[in-house]
C-alpha cells in the first residue's frame, strides 16, 4: 500500500505530513512511503534523512496517485483533481458546510477524511491533530507576545532597580489557552485567565494562574468539551464585566473560538484605548474575524498604542515539532485503518470504526 506525501502548497506553510522518524516506522509496517522532493525542507527535514528512513523521493504527481494521500492543509482545486478515484485523502480540510472542492473529490470516488472531524473520545486522543497543533499555537503565541512587549515578563530585581511582572490575561482555556497559561507562567508573568465554561476554573488554577469569574446568567459549556455561543444578552454582559479586567492587562492572548462560527468579540475598541501604551494583544482567533475586531488577519498593526498581532498559522512557526506531532497523529490513525497481513497493510472498511466513520466526508 502506497502512502503519498506531497509538499504543502499554501503560502507560508512550512509543515510536512510526516517526518523521517515516523516514516521509518511506517516503512517497517509494510507501507511504501512516497514523498515529494523538498517536502520536508520548511521543517528542516532533508530528502537525505527521509531516504535513510526508507522513503522514496518522488515526483509530485506520484504522491497524489498513491493509495492514501497525507497532507497538512486543505487541498487546492488542482490537488483535489490529482487524487485518483478509489484513493483515501487525509488532512485538515478547514471547511464548514458545503465545500465544492471537497465535494468534487467525493464525487470522483475519493474517500476524504477530515482530521478536524476526529471525535473527542479517549480512544482518539493520540490522533487528535487539532489538539496537538493548538498546543503549539498556545506556546508560540506567548513567545510572540514576549518578543513584542517592550518590558520584562517576570519580576526582575537588579542593582539598577526592579521591574514588576507583566500582567497577562488569557481568554479561552481550551488546549491553546491552557498551554499559553503554562508557558506564560514559566516565563514569570502574572497570569489571569477567563473561559465561559465554569469547569475550566480548576484547570486554570492548577497551572498557577488566577481564574477570572463572571456571572453571566448562563453557561458557555457546549458539546464535546467545546464552548457554545452565548445569547446576545450574555455576550453584552460578558463584554461589560470583562472590560475592567482587560484594561488592566499588559498582554492579552485570545483563543476563544466556536467551531464554524465567527469568533466572539471579547475585546472592544474602548478596552484597547484604556490599555497602557506598549501593551500587546495576540489574537489567535484572527482567521475567524478576531476576538478583537481591530485585529487584522496575518498583519501586525498598532491601534491606540497597542500592538495587535494577527498571525493565523502559529504551528508553522515551530515547523519541526509541529510536523512531528502531526505525523504521529496520522501514524496512530493509520494503525486503526489497516489490517496487517503477510503481503502488507490492507485497508479496512472505514465505516465500521467509530473514529474513521466520524471523519468521512459524505457526498
């Protein structure tokens, strides 16, 4: 069975869907692994390292003609057309509702599995790419904030004087938010965090941060561990109660997202105006409209003396580890997708497993 791994074509994407270490294990399991020349360069994995692991360095077309095509980002129209009928395509599809590109693949007889459709169950944790990549995003967002903030994060005592720790607020205590809290605490910041789901208070405090508690009159806890959208009344109350806490912050990292919905606005322009000159807002929801509407996707701008960071692909800024995590997610998924026989791996009926069944895009 051939696994095809083409080079990512989206501008700025440095990740690759496998690494030499993971690919070597796949080869030992009987897979024939084809990798487009230079596919790992952005993540600092050389073709020579892949070849030493038993990978075949191939033309791009050969990778798309494989039995299973593994990618990080969603396919372009040309890439979608290049996947042969009867093949399996696996990647982050980054779509909600009808998607003409994905739809054409399904119509052409391709079985499409979306990594973001992975069910939130214990058995699937080792395959959960959204969590592995969000973890990296939370870490890298704090590094970005520290680089942009013109002061120390920790309290500093020197013969020349002392500096107070930065007051840092994290909005959203999902995977990215919790990693941001942990990283900021390791850097010595005074960390506060808020989430609409009351059950996150214990997690926030376990990392040494202070939980911001607001009485909104309703819970934001949704299905599968995700947050749900609040009512208009609760949103207005949330903004009002959060305003004073946010205005005191020197650094704000926002991670509040609702799947397939615009990002909730948590930071108003009035709050930005009240923040201290030189403060920083890192908005991880920039791609979905931002938790602050002053954020501009893929731009770093200054508004009212506050630096607004709108990067939309933090994992690509840590490409070696991000690729390694994603590659392991895929390898663990492949384990449940095939039966191992004397003649090599054989694809199972993907509709018979609760994990793969949930990932399949229907026509």
